[in-house]
C-alpha cells in the first residue's frame, strides 16, 4: 500500500505527451524519478514479494445463503414484472380513453363549426329583417305625417267651404283669397292651352332656353342668299365671365413700331 501511494504521488506530477518516437514522460522531475518508477515496476513484477498484493476483507456467502438471495431476487423480479404489467394495462386503458376523448372532440369541432355557420346565417337574416323593419317604420312614420297633414288640409278646406257657403247664402261676394286662387287657376289653364297648341307644330320643342342660330346666309358673290345650315361646326355662345375674372387685368396692347 505504501509503494502504491508513492507510485501515485510520483505519477501525479507527470504529463503524458505523444511524440514521434512513441509515448514519453515530460515534467519537472529529472531522470532519477524514472529510475524510481522502474524500481517500483520490478517490485510489482516479482511474484515472490508478499508485499506487492493486498487482500480484500470480508467473507464469501455460503451456497444456502446464495440460494436464498437468488430466491429473494426472483421474488422481487416477479413483483417488478407484475407492477410493470399493471402499468402497461393502465397505459392501454388511458390510451383508449384518450382516443375516445379525441374522437369526441373532433366530432364536437365539426358540430361546433356547423352550429357557428348556422348561427351566423340566422344573425344575418335577423339583421336584414331588422333593417327592413326599420325602413318600414320610417316609411310608416312618413305616411302618418302625410296623413295628418292631409287631414289638417281637409279640415281647413271644409272650414273655408263653410265660410264661402255662408257668405253666398247671405248674398256677399266670396273672400279675396278665393278670387286670387281662381285667377291663378284660369291663368294656368290658359298657359297649358297655349303650350299644347304650340307643340302641335312639326319640329317644335317646348323650351325656355334662348334660341340659337342653326343656319347662316352666305355673303359671297357666288352663292344665293339662302339660309345654309351650320352642320357639325355650329358657333357657340361663350359663357359670361365669372366673379374670379376680377383678379385678372386686361393686357395693354403696345403699338408696333416699324
């Protein structure tokens, strides 16, 4: 043991390097250390030296003890195998349950998708119906307002008719407003009649625009003084200048000097 300790302390301070010639030793020790190593190797190689070995303590078990130990290990092995089998069974059961849950979840996803699609369609229909109802309510409100207005107008006309009837029964002339309204009616009838008579002429169009010339009389010596249509190159009337023309000045024409 002392020799092994010395050998360990001697080898701990060495550094093993690989050179071209093989394995060598390099370190702070000098060649005497190599001699010491060689001496220790000779001690370990000598079979007659009793101090080169060290017996281990303890005792070997007897065959019955070994048999008992083997049986105990076999029992423990059987128990471990049973536990492993139980674990495998539990794993298979859990795997089956997981597969069922996964299948249920997949079916639920499909059902959820169909339900969501149906809900979206119903919401869209509800929105359309709501918009139509709001439009109908607005139209109904307008009709009600118009009906109220017409009822009020009818009551006013009935009241006015009663006043006129009472004045006629009393031998009095109708009110001034009635005479003005009657004159307006006569004037409108006259205007419509004149417009209807004027539209009976061929090529005449009823309009309030200023008439524009569509033909011209040639003034050259080789043409007859007969109106000639302009065709596609008819003159146009320029529009009146706008208010922004006040920002522009008329150009001053300079005389040309020759």
